C-alpha cells in the first residue's frame, strides 16, 4: 500500500492560522476592536514596507510572543476550537481577502501598555486600544 500526502492548494488558510495565532497571543482576544486593530496594523506594515504577511508575523522584534522567553508565548499553542482564536481567525481571513479596513489609523507598530520600548520615546502614539498602543 502506498500513501500519498495530499496538500491543501489554498496556502492562505495556513497563513491565516499563523496570523490568528500571533494576534490571539498578543491580544488574548480581549475584544473584537483590539483584534481588528492589530490585524489591520499587520496589513499596514505589508503596504508600508512591501513585506509579505508571512514575513510580518514571523518578526520576533515586532511580536514578542514569538520569543520563547515571552510570558505570553504559551498562548501561541491555543487550540483551534477556542472561541477567541476563532474570532482572530475570522478577522485574519477577512484581512487576507481585502475586507478589513484600517482599524488603527495607519499604524505600523505597537507595544503593550506599561512597557515603553526605546523606539517609542521619540514618537507619539496615535491610538490606545484595549492596552495596546499603536504608532506610525
């Protein structure tokens, strides 16, 4: 008996899951508003810097949850049936299809409230959405 691996030809589904996992881990799906804002920030970075969404969500400098030392890293292992993750997945899929508007006023970077990275001291934030501060 010979087994053949069948791959899904729609590569965007895997990318949507990756985006949703990063967004879930960063936001814990606290609200639809913050999930949409962070997801649209990813889209803004795609447009601003010419990177792919895959490159953006793989950037451990931007998303601390990608670092194993992050206190939120364990949230990357969320199960697909988690309701908050499902919300993140719907928003990521909407972004991939071009149906998500700019929910963070053009922001291309962010950080969590209470943590001030060096790059943020020379900028003024443009939005504070559920504990995430967004910057141009």
